[in-house]
């Protein structure tokens, strides 16, 4: 048990961040005490979160963020290093040389993103403005590392940590279905136009495949990719997540002319999968449209939908999370930057959305997404070899402190054959690598082919 001495009554923010550090990462219970007299009866690990020197326990000096009354931008963050790792809200008085609790709260709540200085063309917080990106630690789950460093300091202070149940690393695979079909359900006009374009490019194979799919002599490449994904997951006996785009046809909407019933019938038959909503581009900041898309998907699946991920990762904090809460979504997988991989909120461990405007922890669980295929292919323009090495490195980072290596792939990027599409090999090899690091993994040399 950890006892946190905090002499003020306002503890909602401190409790929230302590839950993440101690309950979710280090696996130990804690209590917060404001009356110093009660400490005499405690033999627990003591963390003194105050200006007062108690001459016992581990002292962390508060900087005021966890007790502030107003939501205001923080201009001076006092950036420094601790044990060779980036920290901020630093000071020289405490045993821990920065306000670890405030720094973790600042990152978990996306505090900086309440005051965006620049948005990209899709209305998203620009990754280049991120505190973590600017300090070159976006690819390190700094909060998770800080928690482990704090554990080291607890042990150095002579406390026992045998009852800590450290969180175990997990591999979680998620897939976005922006386009269920490459050729099918596009309508004759669009297919004829596509065939003419293929002809001008001299792509006779595409013309042939398009015709075979339209004649129902061959499966559509994008739907076939979903079959490959399901086979891989089934072979490993692992559940996965499939996020389905239902929005009306638009600039970034679905590409079918009429209802893809064959696709809906296919996903309804899947067993080891959780089907989630992929709110359309146009539903961004449109609660009514978001609720309609959720109800439409529930009608198609004939069951409740409680997980989601924003199309184009088009989200803003806190508005997107507040709207998802109102629709009854319980888990969201949108937390990632489209143009850069890594840990947007500094952690690889799921946590609940804290609404600073309401000063309360919500029931919406946020699952940080670490890597996305489109980031490497279209934005960073890495080669498959470079991407594979980057993915392995990020999986290693998750492993070090028991985080979730959560990947995002698109069926459209995994279509065709390995010979035609090298990114299929990147997907298979990276997934095999990530799964092999799980303690009781069923994966071996031949588990993914």
C-alpha cells in the first residue's frame, strides 16, 4: 500500500493520476491523506506530496497544477532530465526532481491540446506542436518509465515492493475498414472509369481482376484481405478489433454506390472480433450525425456497439471524447497522430478520459494507438524495411513497462499478394515479433506465414 500525504482537500486530479501510476501500471493500492496526524499510524510506503519536509518518505514538490481552479495554458514548463529521460515541471527541492504527478496529469489529459496553436488541414491538433514531439520523446512512453523510476526510488528508500503486481505487456491488433471493396458495389460508371484508367496505365492485371470480381468469379481484394486478417488472428487465438466506416459518400467517405450487404453479412459471421464504429469524416463535431451512424451500425449488426475510432484520426480534445461519452461509447481507439508514430499522451496503458472542464473522470476508456500503417506508407514515406524496424522498436518500448502495443492496419493496405504488396510482409513480420514477446505467447517460428 502507498500512502500519499497531500494537505489539501481538492484531490480529484491527484486521485486520477495516482490511479494510473499505481493501480494501472505498478499494480499497487494507494490512499490519500490530508491530516498529518494520521501518518503516525501508517507503516505504508509514504509519498509526501507537499511543500513541507516530513523528514520521511519520498518527497515530491507540487507545482499547483493539480489544485488550480481555472483551465489556463502553461507557458513555462521547466523542462529537464531525470535518469537520462525527459521530464518537466522540474524543481531542485524534492527527492523526485520534478512534479511527477502534475506532469503525468498534463500528458494524460492532453492538457496542451485544450489550447491548440496550430491545427492541420483536417482540423486536428498538429503533431509538430506536441510537447513530446518537440522534445524528441514521442516514441517513448515517458509516464510508464517515470512510474518504474519511482518504483526504483521507493526501493532505494528502504521500502519493500514485493506486493506490486506490475502490468503485463499485451499485443492488440485493430483494423480500419474505410473501403470494404476495391471493385465491387462501385457501380458500372465508376468501374468503367477505373478500367479506362487501368488501360491508360497499361495495368492489364487490374483490368482482368476487376472483370473477374464483377462477374463473381473472384473475391474482391479488399474483402479477401479481411479474410487473411481473420485467419491470422484465429490462428493465434487472439481477439481483434474491426472499425467500420458507415458515413455517407463524400470526399473522405465510403466508396460504394449502394449498400455493401455482402460485407455486412461477412462481418456479422465473425466470432473472435469486436466490431466498432468508425465515425465518418463529416461526423467530426456533429453529435447528431455521430449518433445516427452508431445506431445504423447497431441495426446492421443487431447488437450494441460500444467501441469506436475516429476516421482519419480526426479528433479534438475534449470535444470528441465528450461527444463519444454522450453516445454511450465506452472505449475509444483514436489517440494517435496520423503523421507520427508513438505515444501521444505519454503512455501505452489504457486510461479513462478526464474531463478538465467538468473536473471529473469519465467512464470512457482511452486506448492509445502506437503505430498506424498509413503513417509509414503515406506520411513518413518509409521503405518496408525501415517501417519494420521502427515498429519493432516501438513494440520494445511497450514491453519495457507493461504497455499495450496497439497497432492500426487498413484492409486496403493489406490487399493483393505478398509478391505484389510488400506491406503484407511488414504486417506479418511485425505482428509475429510483437506477439512473440508476450509471456505466454502461442506464437512460434511458424505461427504466422
